[in-house]
C-alpha cells in the first residue's frame, strides 16, 4: 500500500511539512480526561517560556518542546516517559535557538550520592546520563557522565572520566569552555582554542561557513526554507531542524550522520502537534512492487508511527521509501491500526 504524505503544493514549497492526518477530528488543546487529569496536547504559557507537551492520565508522556518567550525560538527538545526522562534523549539550544549547546543520552535513574564542596556526601540527583557538549561549529567540546535533577538548571555534578576536545575536534587534556554573554556590543561567543587562549567571536562567524576545501562546515541557516542544519566535510552531520514559515514552530526534528538520517525523527503539523515519528532508519535491501507491478528496491527502510492529534497512535509499521519519506512511502509487512482512544482496530499485512 502506498502512503503519500504530500497534501498541498504550498507545503511542498515550504519543505518538510508533514501530512495532515485524514479523518481525524482536531481536538482542543489543554484538555482533561474523565478523571480530571491532563490528557493529550498541552500548551502552557509561562512567564519566560512556552511549553508544549503531551499528557496521559495526568503524566507527561511523549514529545516536549520549550520555546523562549522573548525570542520565540526553540530552546529544549526531548521526550517524557511516564513523567520521567528515563530512556530518552534531550537537546538544549541557546536562547536564540541557533546553536546546540548539549545533548543528554542514555538517561537513567541515578542512585549515587553527590559530593559537597567539603568532600562530604549530599543528596541524590534524579538522573544520570552521558552528556555531550558542543562548540558553535558543531564539534564536540566535552563528553562524560553527569548527575542532575534538571539539566536546564545549574544544579549538576560531573563524575568519572570526561573527554575534552578543541575547536577543531582534536582531543586535549585541557578543559575547553564556552558560553554566551550579553554585552552592549551584542552577543559574543567565548571559547578556548587548542593552545588554551581565550577567543571571542560573533555568532554569524559560525554560521554558513566552509572549510579549507570549500565544503560546508558547521551550522548552516536557510531562512527561505526555515532549515537549521549542521555539516561536516560537506555532508549533513548533526541535528537537523525545520521550522514552519507561518508559525515559526518546529515542523521536523532529527539527526544526520555523514549524510544519512539516523536515530529518531519527529514531524509536526502547523498546530505544533506530533504527526509522525520515524525510527530504526537503515539502507533497504528488500524488493517491492510499484503500482505497475514492476519490482524495485527502495533506498531506505524505517519504522513509522503515525499519531492522532491527541498523541495516541493511529497506525504503525515498516515503511520503504526513496529519498523523502514525507513525500511518499510504501507500507510493508504487518501494520497495526488503532482508534483515537488507543484501542487496536486491526492488523494488516501490507504488500
């Protein structure tokens, strides 16, 4: 069965805007279930930021986005698992929504006590994870294990062996730090070079740059298409974000590794609700048939989950596609179909 995600010419022009779910009544946001518990998609307008998150039976469950209220830019992106971050990956961006600051991987429950400044042991942080911190050009600055309650705050502690790198990606034993500082002459980026000398640059000195071979390198910004992406050696490498030109909200989020999509990808509609996720992306070797009966081998395979706007799964299964899953894909193997309350309706073997 062929599934086409292209539904208007306008969305094709804006690039990477996902399909509008069919036969799916758009529910209101900020709803409570019959037990008075938060359910579905919630948008919470706070003093300094705007949170977008899904709830199930009063617990945070699913994609979380936090936008800076002053700039309107995405600062945090991640997923909740029954009100915790266990087993998920989280991303933190600067207040202007350009540069990736750090990424939290393999988040798990922490049981180790933290050490106080005098060497005594204090309380136990909620989480521990492998944290990767980045320079503005996308190179890794530091990598190691941290314990923390909420990495958005300053309350955290590093443990074990940490690796440090210079701006060119070379491992060094010297701690390299960088940060954003507001001054009268604008936003400056401070960092240490490989000789441990403090340097200072403006953000645009890290955007749309090329390396010594003339290949794209670091953060590239395409305002016309609403794309923020990282490159290395001329290939997409790192976090990839697409924002709606009409709302400024996130419409696509994922990662590339040397030009290939990897990890989990997320697609959102114009109301910022999750439409589809894509996992287990790989090069495909399976044959399938076109509508005219001819066999061919699509380039990619992935596991796709399509959602109702209340966050419940609508259908899921394996997809085959050529270049862009958002434009066209073929269903293969067993697909599961659900109603809007999460009850399974049927299982069907496709192609």
